[in-house]
């Protein structure tokens, strides 16, 4: 299997898994979102430790730990991804799956804005029109319903700034995520023990719920491994286009499986966002014609 084809398979595996992730969190609808988040952190940390051990990369992790500057930056990025995970779980388990898809449709436009404002990158014409389409969609939602799609905006902004933070921290994805989850694992463990002692917790009391909570680590980390493999083998523009599989699957789940409300006002909001996505993908395709250096 050539590198391009294997990269596409890894990319499809990652983004399809992320697209169906709402179905996973729905299995835990009876558990408080913050408790799910804590288990997600704990078991992701355990799973990543196993992966690091199998890959024999503990020396790489130790090098990061000894660098106080990188540790401080990873602490901040860990808070961002933890916030993103919490918002996502909360949204899914309060019947806002469609809005999570909206957030990840908007996210690339947020990345462009961050690149412009913080990294000195310039808009080209297609990117500017794509951003304006996304802003029009959000503005229409505000005008129609009188409030902002806060779940969507929170997911897009937190994920955008997480991407920016990780771009500025020179660490590999898997060791970096291990450090981020390790930083958060102590308060997460504290909260889980607190729930076990003073409240009725599903963990260890119901076998099926315990299974789903422990499996949250694999559900979180395995797609990241596939994504990392795809990113190494494919053009970034190809990865950028593949990423829209995830919100598309989530959107279909919300509309056709979970039967969440979706009226014509929602359709107009999404059409405006999708126009922005189309222009963003067109820009990525045009950039892909440029010579590629591996």
C-alpha cells in the first residue's frame, strides 16, 4: 500500500470515528458531563501511557517534563482541550448534536482569523469570503433566535486556540497529549473519588456504564493516533478537506437519528456556513496544486 493511500485510510478512520463520537457519549447520558470529562482525562492518560510504552518514547516525554517553559504552555493547552471536551460532551448529552457539527464547520474559519491576528498571516480573497459566509450564518442565527449558538462558538474558538497553542509548542502530538492529560489527571481523579464517596456514581456500580467510562480513553486517543499517521502521510490541504467528514456525520446523526429540531431558519444558517466551507475547500484544493515538499 503506497503512502498516499494508507494516509487516506488513516484519515478516514480518524474523522469517521470522531464523527460518530456523539453516539458514544449518548451511551453515558445518565452521567453528569463533568464526571464523564474526568473519566475521559483519566483513561486517556492510561491509554496514552500504554502507547508511549509500546513505542518506547518515555525518553521523549522526560525531555518535555524537564523543560519548564514547555510544561507551562502544555498546561494552558491542556486547559483549552479539557474545556473543549467538556463543552462537546455537555452539548451532545443535552440534545445539541447538530450545534456541535456547526462548531466544527466554523472551526477552520476561526483558524484563519487566528492566523491573521496572531501569526501575521494574510487573507486571500476566497478565505475572506469564506469567513464572511460563516459570520453571516452566525449573525442570521442571532437575528432569528435572539441568541448566539454558544455551544458551536465555544467549540470552534476553544479548538482554534488549542490548535494555535499546539502550533507554538514544539512537541509531538502523542507525548504532548499525554503531558496535557497528566496535568489534568490529578484534579480529575480527585473529583472521581469525591463522586464515589459522597454521591451515587455509576462507575464500578453498573458494569455497562463502567465499561463505557473506561472506554472513553480509547475513544479519545485512538482517533488521534490515526490522525497523526494521516497528517504525516498526506498534504495538509487533503487533511483539511477530510476533516469535514466529522461534522457531516454528526449533523446526520443529529437530524436523522436523534431527531433534533431543524427548521428552515436552521437550514439557512447551515447553508451560509456550508458556503464558507465550500470556499475554504476550494482554496485548499487550489493550494494543493502548488509543489509539495514532504
